[in-house]
C-alpha cells in the first residue's frame, strides 16, 4: 500500500507542477499583453500630443498666410504707383528733350526711375509669393 500512496502523491505533484508551468507561461503571455497595452497607450498619447501641436502650427501658418494675402491691396496700390511713375518718367523725358537736355541730368528723374524699377520688381515678386501662398492656403483647408 505504501507504493500506491507514494504514486498518488507523485502524480498529484506532477499535476501541480504541470499547472505551475502552465501558470508561468500564462503569466509571461499576460505580461507581454500588458506591455503591448502600455505601448499602445504611450504611442496614442504621443500621437494626440503631436496632432495637437500640428493643429497649433496649422493655425499659425493660416494666420501667416492670411497676413501675406492681406498685403495684396498694398501690392495693387504699389503697382498703381509704378504706373503713375511711368507716366511722369515719360513726361519728364519728353519735356527734357523739348528743352534739349538729357533727362538723366535731372536728379529726380534718375531717382524716380531707379525706385520705379525696384518697386516694379517687388510687385512682380510679391505677386508670385501671394499666388504661391494662396495655392498653399487652398491645400491647407
């Protein structure tokens, strides 16, 4: 009887050891699952933070775009000034020729001519910038 009793105890211990091994594997798998949950939480929080920062940057970009687009009226006014300057330059040129002098001898003529060229270039560049910004602004919406 003693052998039967020892065998019963050993088989019980084997069952218990088998369950402990199963429990250890399950614990390991659960730890891995918990780590995945923790990673998902961490990455999600980071994604929300980045999205919030993106929205803030997007609003700043929109404000900047609107500021640039808002300058369009100033550009139009500057363009009108260059048209008026062209007229004055032509008139000075004609009057100087009528008087038999070179218009370049007139200080204001040279100054007006130089400024007019610079402003005309600025208008052209600014028009391009505004067109580009308007395009980007449409993409941003």
